[in-house]
C-alpha cells in the first residue's frame, strides 16, 4: 500500500532542476555547472526546484506555487486551492 501511495505522489513530479538565485539561472541535474556552483561559488544560493503537475487543473507549476495534500495524496496549485477552498483541498 505504501508503494502505491509513493508512486501516485511521484507521478505529479515531472522533473527536478536546480536554480541559482544569485545567477538567476536554471541548471539541469547532471550538468557540470552544479558541481562548479557548489565548489567554486559556495556563496551562491542554490535551490532544488520540483516541476509539478496540479492534480486538479493539470497545469504545470513549480513547488513554490503548489501545495501537497496528504489527505488526497495530490499536489494542487495555489489557484485551485483558492478556487476550491482550503477545506476542499484538505478533505
């Protein structure tokens, strides 16, 4: 049962990228720039960003614009949460 829960949640995660807030650049996983940033530019702010699909409207959003509902085992974008209401999202 735990495997089904994890698989369902992982379906919503389309990709994971890295974002350097200092350079304002997106870096793909496996790119050499990640190790350069971590070693040579430790003062840069690197963030791991998940690219998600909203389970309600199917739009593509980042993790900073979505929220996860453990009750529904789904990610919803902030637009859908505000349209449907927080109670609907949580139940």
